[in-house]
């Protein structure tokens, strides 16, 4: 993974994000740097063990969200953070195109352009407080139909803590992208099996940690888990085809219906 971008020593202050918009002149292609309209708010999550975690909430402009994605990012010790490309695109596109809210944050000890969260990396153990803080925020804001969306290391947090922390039962289910199943144990999978809520598991066909056939074998412990292999994709979902496929699958799961991101946009976009 690439390293984290340079981040301010002090996080950007919480509050609304003010953006300037321009009107498109007819349909324009949605490209990797396109930022579509949303109500964006810099937030701070307070953990039960006393840490402040920086994040952002993106909501649809034109009404209440139909569902909420609570995201958990890849491994911070090798550059993972809330602004990693797939989650950044989710926040830039899905509120406008799918009516979905996107909650992103940096787990303890993680930095990105949003700023640095307090604390130190806990190898997935002390991060249980981070998962709980995110779900407490969901409860406080009454965000609808939250899905726990983990990517790589983030899938370990979903599997280990997503059924047991306070407010865990608010979540509709879990969506896993590129699960390595290195920290998660059979006991974690068995808890999900007993819990009964759905797991959608998206596994790149060329992943260097866990590939579809092995994922089917490992997740057989969870009867309600659906493993979807994606031919040609790699662990980081780089490339237009695989980025869009991942976001289509995520939005479709959260909304309970088929969703396809549009290729073009005819309306306001963030200027610059």
C-alpha cells in the first residue's frame, strides 16, 4: 500500500465543509477526481477509552439517506486511512448517485489529509473502542440502516467487534472487501454465524492474501455469508473497472436492490 499523505499535526476543526460548485454543461464523465454534491461534515468520534478520532460524514443533499455505510479502512501501519481511494470515491459519489450516507474516520494512531486520530495502533484489539465510537455516533445521529463496511484490515474490525461492541445491533449487516482473515479467528466467524445478520464478502480474484476459493471454504462457517469472487481484481481494487464494481456491489447490498454508478453526471459538481 502507498504511505499516508502528509497530514496536519492538528486535525481540521469539526463542522460543515464549505464547497464551491459549478454547473456542468451537459453530461460530463465521472472521473476519479469528480466530487459530486453532498452535505459534508468534519466530525470527531470520542472513544470509551478517551481518544478523539477524526472523520467525516457525507449525506445526500436532497433528503434523508436510504442507508448508511460505516467504513473501516485498511491497515494504517502500511498506509491505510480513511481517505484511501475507494472510500474517498464512495464519499464523493454515493450520496449523490445512490442516496447513501458515508461515514469515514481514522482509527487510533492513523493520519490522513483529514488529520491525525489520537492514540496508537492496537493491532485490531483496542480498536474495538473505535468501532464502538462509530456506532455510538450512528445512534446519536439516528443514521438509518447502517452497514459495517470493512476493507482489508477493516474487515478484521468488522468480524472481531461488529457483533459485540455497544450499539452493534444497530447494524443491518457487514460488507467485507478483500478480507485477509489473518487476525479474525473461527470464533469470530462463529459469532457472526450465530448472530444471523448478513455478510457480503467481495474477494478479488488476484488477491495476494485470500482468494475466492479459500474464502468460500473459510466463510462456510457462516451460513448467511455470501462470497462474491471478482475476476481480475486485486487487493486494493485499483482501476476504473474494479473500483466501480466494488462501489456498485457495496451500494447494492446496502440498498437491497441493484445499483450501478452512472458513467456521467449532469448537474452541479465541486469546482476544481
